[in-house]
C-alpha cells in the first residue's frame, strides 16, 4: 500500500479534494440528523437543544396525512424510478443503431437540452400548453371536435400522467448518456460474429448489446431504488394546484412546508430521516436480490 | 520525458488549486452576519466615502446619537425591490448620517417568501444588529418565528429605554396601541414586562373608520367602464351574489370582445395573478366569517369553523355554477401573474376580481371602475376594519452593542423631523416649506410623475410615499401625514399622476365598521396549543374550497369538504374550540366574532 501510494502519489493527491468534499458536504451535515430527536432552539443550536425522543415520528405516523403523503411519494417514486427507467435504455439502443452521425448528434442534442432547463421554465411552458381553451393541447382537442375546456392541471386524475410525461421528456436524453457510453464499450467482434451468423438487428440488440450493458443497468437501477421515497421538491411544488393537491402533496413538499415555512425544523428533519433510512434499506435489499439473481451488485 | 514531467507537475498544480479553492469556499468571512453572496448588500461607508458626511466632531447637532453603523436585515420584499444601488450614497442617508452619526447597512435576501428566509436565518442563530419584518397581526406566518426567537431571548429587551424616547414612549400610553397589538406583540404577558418587538406604521390618530380619499386604496372588483355603460348599470349597485350572477350572465349574453377579438370572460382573475384570496371579493355574501379567520360564533353561542356550516357548500356551488356556464375564467385561481396582467390589459376579463385605484391600469386609463362591493353575510356593505393598524415590526439582536442607540435611531426616523427627511428628501432640493407644510419642488414632482427611480431611489433615496425607497416609510410610526405635512403622501396635493386615483376614491366612498378582537387562528400560537398548531398549519381551507369547486360532481365536492372537516377534527379541533370558549368567556372582545 505504502509503495503504491509512493508510486501514484499524484493520483492520491488529486483524490484529496474529493475526499474533503464528501466529508464536508455529505458526512459532516449528517450530524444534523440529531435534530429529528430534538426541539430545535434558535439560540442553543443543534447540540444544545433539548431532546424530545421519538415525538416527531409518533406525531407523523399518527397524523391524518401520513398515509396519503407516503402513498403519493411512493407513486411519484415509482413513476420516476421504475416506469421511466427503461425509456433511457431504449433511446440509447435506438441512438446506437443510427448510421448518420450528423442525425445522431442532432437527436442527442435535442434530447439532452430539456435537462438543462429549470423546473420553473418547464412548468410555466406546461401551464401554457395545458391551459383550458387557450392552450395548444386544448386547441388541438377543440379542432378535432372535442371539448377544449379541460383544465388538466386542476384535475387530479391527470396529475401522474402529466408528471410522467414531463419528467420523461426532461431526463430521457440525459439518462441515456451513460448507457450510450456503456454500449460503446461492447466488443465489436461480437457484432461481427453475429453478422456472420445472420443475426438481425433486433437479435443483436437482445443477445449482445443488452447483456453487455446488464451491469450498468443493474447498478443504475439499484441506485435509483434508493430514491423511491423521494419525489423531488421543485417539480411537485410547482405543479401543485388546489385541484390536484390530493396527489401533489408528497413527503418532500411536506418537509419544506413544515420545516422552512413553518419553522418546525425537528419535525422536518424527522421526515427527511425516514426518507433516507427507507432509501438505504431499499438499496440494501435490492442489492442483495440483484447479487443473488444476476450477480450484479454495488458491493 | 519532458512531457511526463509536464503532465506530473500540471497535475500537482491543479490538485493544489482544487484544494485551495475548496478550503477557501468553506471559509467564513468572519462578520457573523448574512452570507454576502446571497444577499443584496447596500455597501458601506468605506467604499463610498460617505463616512465623513457626519463625523463626530465638536459641532454635533442636537440629534446626534453615535458614530456607528447599524446592520439591519429586512424580511420585507417591498424593501428589497426598492433598494438603492448604494444606500450610503443617497442624499437622505448622508443627511441622516450627518444628523445622527449613524449609518444604516440594510440587507435583503431574496427567497421563496420572506418568512422562509427568516426561518432559515433565525435557525442559523445569527441575527444582525436589528431585523425588520411584516407583521400586521399575530396571524402572519412570520409571527410564530419571531415569537419563538423572542422567547429564546435572541432579541434585546428594550423596555428600560423606551420611556426616554420621543415617539416610541407613546406606545406605553394606555390606548395608544390597540389592545391586541399591545398585549400580543408589544407587551406580551409571558415576557413579564420585557419588550422585544416594536410595532411599526401605527397611526397617531385612529382614523380607520373614516373615509379619506387622499389616502384610500379602493380595492376589489373592477368592471370595464365601456361594458358597464353599455349595459346601463350602476356598478356600485351590484351588492348581492344574485346581482353579481345576473350581471355576469348579461355580460356573456352581450357578446363582448377583447382587444384580440376573442370573447371576454365575464369574471377574470385578480390583476396580479390568480389567487384564492379573490374569494373575499366575489363570494363575500357567502363568507360566514367576516374576519376571514375561519371560525365564528352562531347566535346560540356555538363556535364553528366555516366548513361546519352551509356557507362552505354555498361558496362551492356558486363558483361551480359560474364555471359550468362559462361565466368565470377557468384559471381564475391559478393563472400566473404575467398572464393575468395580459388578460386584464387586453380586456379579456370584463371584471377583474381584484385591483386597486393606484394600479396604473386603473388610474392611467380610466377604463375600469369599481364594482360593488358585495354585502357580507349580514347584508352589511361596510368594509371591516380592526382599528389602528400596524404593518410591521422590528427587533434588536440580543448581541447588538448599545441597543439604546439603535432604538434612538429608529425613534428619530419616526419623529416628524425624521419622517420629513426620509419621506420628502432634502429641503431646498426636493421640497420647500410653505405655511408650515412641505411642498415638493417642480423638479422632484416631475421625477415623481415620471416614476424616475434613478432619481427617487438611487439619488435621493427618500420614500416619496411608496414611490421611492420604501424602507423609510416602512419604519415610520406615529403617522399623521395629513396633520404633519398637509397631505397623505408627498406630492398628492400637487401631482397629476394620482389625481385620478384620488378621484376614484372620492367617487366611491365606502362605509367602514369596526370589528374588535383577533381572528380565532391568532390564538393558535398559545403554548398549550403547540401540537394542535403543528397539525392545523398543514391544513389549507381556501385550497380545499377551490378543490371542491373543481370537483367532478357535487357529491365529490361534498366529500372533499367532509374530508377537510375530518382532518380538522383529527388535528385537534375540539381542543382548539375549548380554548376559544374559555377565551370568549374571559373577554368576549378578544375574538372577532359576529352573528346574525
């Protein structure tokens, strides 16, 4: 080890900033978790505030809203982590099959772009597109003889569909990058051999490309499962209207309402802790199952 | 070989830079105040040279307090939006420095809302010398945070110094502050005589029940004058929900078009963007709770939340009818500000749900006239007032040096002399005194009429009513502009700009009636209701009403209201009511209740 360090000391030196970053930004703030068990005092700070035990957890799980919040958060998490998951792979496979380099680059750029737009811009656009009577979608519906007065954002039944479409459009291009990178690492000799055997394109995808990037898919899925109980704040908060709030109220929006707007820092930390612990447990379970079945695992 | 060494040393240098940058970013500026990178900082005397405007010499004026700087954090967006490029460079700040020796370093941090920013900054445990916040009464979202900070003694106790002040000493006089301001904010029982919070914008004389056109904001619904004239209606005669409905139907049948040739919506959103608070104007007849606190008392003495009465469903059904018949813009409650302004300016709304006479679309065009107002559930057309108002609060940090100097500075700004300087600017430059009253100079009046912010805000830095740097007018208290300055705001007696706004107020006088006591929800801050408050804060009655208005069926709408009632019960409605009954028994005037 010492020998290796001496030999590659430049590489180790370059690692130092990353280690410092993770310690300062990711590990030190973890100490703040104790807030979940304390009645936070502005003056006494995190460590001086009095302990309240599991009061906030009890308060949350006995509250009227807890079931609805967990259900909504899980629904959003499933949409983002599970339902959207295959689409980036499919896009990467499709892009990989394109022969025109120019068309491929243009397509990639167009699909990446939405990732760099802020949620505020995307949702403002969405509000205009989905506006009753004046929105593009409703005008198309009206031109086809339908009712152009549907207020999509005020009807809770459309909430998950809107969220799914919006999130997919925004992230599909970005998420496909890593799969494209993995695909580019597949041994071309395999394709040549398959060509000689007369394999069709679909068969090559199924029997060569997909199995070759199985490890990447597995790792990304396991990591994604950790976010099952976090819906992301911005999108949901901005999409919320009085009409859809039955579904558009998740643990993340709840934490902001309780913590930042209500000043209940201990309570908000407790909810955040629940999300973190559940995420960790899910990752561990998923990792074990994956290791057993597919031999792909994080550790 | 050369290339290998080059790569190696480049890597070493880069790694070094990354470490240094990382550590530098984690460093602390050491001033113990707000992070400068996220804060609008108005600069200091060091970089402006303003310090020598009033150095402590032998010829100190009588108004001299101390040669120091006071750092103030404002949680007031109006102040943030009207901040000069450099406060120290403004004529008013330089004159204040000359008179008092004190320079103000005012900071504003933008955020989702001021209460959230306040929560974050208080939680960090650092408060600059003083803070300023909105606080009209104890139902504001800032109130629980400010009270928590006061309970934890983050603020200095100013009670030993108040008696020596010229203006704030009046707060100690019986009846100067209205009862709830005195007992709930200024001199709370729980603080045993300590004073942490100083209310702002208190009128010297209670004129809350008078109609003074020069200073009245005529808010609420406005109708296009052309449509009202065409229909031959007197807009002020629309006073009931039925009359409003009939008017909306008549507008729809009239087939009026907007500036783009599209059909108008009879009822459009408020000018500044769709909002649930517009319900206060369009559904006033079904609003069981005139004090908008959610709770009221029946004639039999039973305390109920509005959702437990028929009024909730009446509101829902009324709007459902408007929606079904195309009489209201479907985005009435949700339209963003930009589009709402657009639909108003293109005259797509025959009626704007809420705007006021000092909005340019009203006073500049003359195309809109006030509609109603509607009668309340008692059939009364008068607006409700709650007595002497207060719009803000300030407090001094417990760690601030010499808090009595900070109090003396705020006190000076509140004196007639201080108000004159900070509201009118510099004598001889911005105004001259005639018959004991300030008269704006022609040049300043021209800048005011043209809304010249470069001059009003960045050069002079006075408030000029609310047309300049709003900080100063926000800090005024013991206000009696008509008596002290002969007009309600600088230039209002001369300026043509707001002549139409005043004329609207003159032509639409409104009755006012006093409703004493606080909204029931103001008492949720009581320490024995802490757990109830946590749960109830999460419930939003107005949003629930809107949800029911847009429900797919009447049955579903009723189900939504029933569900809200169940949530209220689960949150501790019974405990809260019990507390309110006790309060009412001790002092019936403590709660703003009224019944048929």
